[in-house]
C-alpha cells in the first residue's frame, strides 16, 4: 500500500479505505487521539488509537515531535474539527522524541526563541505556512517568466564588480589573513590571490544580466545576493534572494507594465493555490493586531492587502509630483513625519512611501523620474527639466504596509553619457570594460528591475521580520546553522 500525504487524505480521499501514512506527532491526548502532520498542509490528520489493543510501552513513545508510521482505516470523523480520521490498526515509531528536551512543545513560542531553533521551527504552523508560501512564490516566479518567453540565467556569485556602487561587499580571498603578500607600498598584493584581483560576493546580478539581455532579448536572474551592511533591523539581511529581469528594446513605460503584470500574476497564484496557509496567517495577524492600540492596527487584513494589489491598477506618479503631495500633506505640515520633506531632491523614506500608497492614492504606486543624484550610475539620464534639474528614468513600486517593493530603471544605453557618469562617480572604466562594450556594439534601449524576494514573502505572509521568511537568516554576528 502506497503511503499518502495528509494533504491528499484530507482533500480527496473516499471513505472508508485502508491507508498508510508517515509524519510527526503534534499532540497525543487522552492516550487516544494523535494529531499527525507531515508538512504537506497546515492541517493535521487525527489518528485514533484503541489503547487497550496497544502495548503501553509503545504508547509512551508517542510524544510530540516523534516520527511515526501508521496504517489503518480512513473513516468519516465522529468528532468535531475534522471531516475524516484514521482508525489505527498498526503503529510503528520511526524516531523517538524526548519530551524533556524537545524544544517545540505544543504551546506558544516567541519568534525569537524559534529563530534560535530554526532547524525545528517549521514544525510549527506559522513557519510551515510561511515556508510553503515561499516555495509557492518561487515556483510562480519561474512560471511567470517561463510563460512570457524569458531565459533564466545564473549570474556569478563571486564577482569583481560592484553593481550598486554601494561599497558594502563581502570580500572573497584565499590569501593568508595573518600574513598576506604585500606590495612595495605596504598594500595587499591581490595579484597573488586566487582570482588574481580583488573579488567579492555579488550584490546584484543586474550588470551581467544586461549583457545577456543584449543577445537573448529577455532574461531574468533569481539567486542569492549579499550585502555587508552592519544593519540589525527587521528589514535587512546579509544574504537574501533577488529577482532581476532585463529586457532589450524595452523603455521605462514597458518596464512599469512588466513589473505590474509580474507582481499581480505571482500574487494571484498564491491566492489560488495557498488558501489554507493564507487563511491561517491572516487569523494569526488578526489575533496579533487585537493586542495593539486601534491607531496602530492595519486597515486591511492580509488577504485583503494581497487582493488590493492584484485588483487595483498601479498609480504612476513622477517623483516631482510626489514631493509636492508630501510637502503639502498633513503629517508633513504638522511635523508628524520623522523625516520632514522640505525640498526637491530628498530621498524618500518608508513613511513617505506608505503615506502615498495607504493614505493619499489608496492603491499601489509607481514613482518614476527620480533625481539623478540619489540613483545609481547605470540609469538613463533624462533631459533637464524646466528648472534645470537632472532626473533619471528610474521607477520604484510602492506597496501597502511595506513601502518600496520593486526598484528598476531604463538603463543608460549611450556610451558617452555612461562614461561621463562613471567618471563623475570615480568608477574605473577598466573594471567595467565589458559593460561599456554593450554600448559600442549594437547598443539599444533596454530596461529591468530588481525585487528582493524576502520583501515579497513578507508582504504575502504578513510576517513583520525578514528573519522569519528565510530558512536560516544571515545577519550581523549570526551565521548559525
């Protein structure tokens, strides 16, 4: 008899029938009722044991966390809370779990405690739901790009270039840390290192993806990226996953269309395929919100927030228009913002972005044409405006509850302009000779965007801390597991 999953038995099984199942014990009560879960669904299946027919020593080993193999008859349930249950005929303990030391007992645990036990935290309902949603979102992303003619490319993890000009990169070296080879001036001689030059873990696959877009037309990357920011916030990780499509012959308007369609598509997928997990996470959030003061509670439930993005057209607003709205807004005039908007050129903070989405426009917002000074070197320069201010063809998509979700731009395709921008920022042409080559040989308008995958998972699950949406978070002073 083939073993079935809990999800299969709960969703489509006929009764009565003989079944076999393996999973982990969530609870065992009254020496009779086992709640069994195998990770296939948020729901447990109830296995009913007639304790008089089983050895007492075996029953004592049915503890929370133990792995067991059950065979029995699937029947309609007599009790409340489940439609079917298994009347147990045989039961084998596959792996014991000592109740004295097993940390994930059936009680409420803090997320901090569960992070310390991240290897076991998916045995809780919250984390199993979050990680199933993470998996579903991954699949939806690949599905979207595959169905829309994109080629998936793997960009290097080890790189000599800094795409963002961020400077906060993890160095990769196999030189002797205590006694590295030195140049005459006392600096480290990286020519003797493994790659013959300074190398780092990538902060973005964008520049390499651009090279492929300029031959394959439509490409995307979806892989790990690294930032050595010493930032201990609920929104930052040192290792996270990025989705970065790049498309040849596409301008900023096309880029906005693609990003909006992409976001709506992947979120529609989970509304359709992860209903039970979303409903569980929504209830968790509602219970959490009840403990907060009314003013701090979210106006929308989790599923409403996701539908809000799927069902509303994204409002497209220039940075200049957004600054005027913010400058004249009540919270700005009454100095309620932490960062007061006084003038054009200010870098928008999360509080400003959320105000535009949640209070002013009441729909997702795409901001575009940002000041050149606050954006990266590779973004296409616009003609100066009527006040002589320089902007670039950049765009950010803002979501409720989270602020910036997507950042992208039309890329600078003009060789002379790109060289000028690199010179102004002291970026070495020799390091990016291959990137400049794209502008020498068959240059064309092209665009793309980047999306931090964990931000998307946070939005889709309602989790408040980015460390709770990645299996093993890497943060300052923490590389456990």
